[in-house]
């Protein structure tokens, strides 16, 4: 018996939302039912390219989809997500979960109350290198994460913590199985009116320490994570998806120190957004829990807010 095609909609088909729509459109056994956007011209164009309906009324979309991607400005997340969650329509909500912690918690509480699937779009969790890194890791003691890029006049209405660093905050929180104990942070406004470069130090209850740096004003792109664990050293280059590993080998029978064995793992790269949307569709069909649920989204947002608060405190003290 052929499985019924899942009807999916996309709210917000700007740069990222249009990619959501195109991925759904080519997915097997998925029917991109409709897209919605306040911009009639661009929304209609995406609908035409993806051979689906274009709607401007939320009610029209509510009645015609089994699941939805919401890719609108963060300040609108609660307003757009709540009608779907109240109706029991599974939601993939782009990161961050909301603009404020109050809205974020309200969204998650509604999803829990209505027993509706809510997945947060922290797509770096679906990065093939990150997935393999997590599988190789035992107990991290120190991490150093860099996400540096050249200036692009997009998403400049928010600071670099909300725009970029939150990706790595979410990755770190998924890799360290301990409660966060202390946060310190510094940052600077370089080009925009918001913080463009930031560094945060996260200390956990189990003693793990993490340094996270994010910049959108660097001369070149650089994305790397290095991890010192109890029994190994791991380093992932996000660009070429190579993981460098160093572990102690067997101790010589004659005594002495164990040799250090180094290797490189070449991970087969795959577009993380494709993997994320496929996982969302599978969660909707199977009923299983998403990799990045609402609670994970709220936790990452809360840490990002605390980092921004520490940066504001450091700037005001100057």
C-alpha cells in the first residue's frame, strides 16, 4: 500500500524559506501544498517555481497542510506558530525559537499542551561532521569553537550572538551533558549598531570549559571546533568536513608511555538543511521525538541572552 503524501506548507519564502520550499518540492512522497508570504511578487514567484499554491491568508494554509515550516522574522514566530500548534499541525520553527524568552516558553508550553510536534531549526545539529564528532566523543573537558565570516549585509538587524553564535551554543549544549554554571563574555560593535564580534566562556558543573568566538567582520571564513576529551583530542573543520583525531594507543608490554595514534576521518558532506527537513518529515510520519525540540531551542536562546547581557555589561563598564 502506497503511503499517503504528506502535505507541507512554508510560511515565509524569503532567502531561507524559498530553500525550504524547493527541498520539500523535490522530496519523495511529500506534497508542497502551498507557500505564504507578505510579499506577493516574490511569494508568487516561489510558488510558480515549486508548482504549488500561493496564499496570503493564514487560515487557507491551516486547512490544507499536515505540517509546516515557519521561516519568518523571529519577532513573528509566536504569532505565526501558535495557530498551527493549537490546530495540532506539526511545526518546524526556524532558529532562534523566538525573540524573547517569554515568547519562546509560551510556544513550547503550547506545543506540550496540545501534544504537537515542535522542531527548532538549529540545522548545524544535522551537519554530517557534527553528527560524527558526537559519535566519536566521550567526555569533553575543554572546547574551542570559532565561527568567523566576512561581512554580509543580511541579518544586520540582530547581533552576532543571535545571528551566528547561537548555532555553536546549541552544539556545545548538546555535547556537554552537564548544567551550565557560569558565563562570561566580551564583544564589540565594529560596523553595525549591534555587536559584530563576540567571545563567550561557558563553564559547566562537571568542570568542562568552552570558549566560543563568533565574528561577521573577519577577512575570511573560518569555522572550526576543537575538543579535548578525557581520552582523545578531536578537531572538526566545518569547511572540508575533516575530523582530526588523536588517541593514546596500547601501552607497550615492556613498560613506558603509550604512543599517540593520529588519524583523519573524512566525513561525506551533505547539505544539513536537506537532512534537517527530511528528519522533520520522518518525525511527523513516525511520531518520534525531534533531534532539536522546543526545550533545546529555549535553552540555547537563554544562554545566548545571557551572553548578550554579559557583553552589554562589559561595554557599559568602558
